[in-house]
């Protein structure tokens, strides 16, 4: 990361590898439900981090069960 500050808005695409230790804390009853819950969590709280979602429907979460 550089010490120079950006002079304006930038566009980001984020790919994160996240492990959910207890899906029940998110109220998820199934893998598909967990995906929906996580995407909605991102949509609701992005602004708190100073992020503007230009297309909230573009937030996609893929859930892969761990064996």
C-alpha cells in the first residue's frame, strides 16, 4: 500500500475467503439461506465502512460446505 492518498472515488471488486463458524448466529437454516443472509449483511453495513454499493444486487456470496 502506498502513502499517497487517492484524489477521488475508486471502484473495488472484493473476493474474500471467509469461514463462518456458527451459521445459526446469522439465522441461516440452510446453505442457500446462509448465502442470502451474508449478502444482505454486506448490503446493509457497507455504508458504515464508507462504501457505496453502486449495484446492491451485484453482491454475491457463494457458500461451500467444509467437510
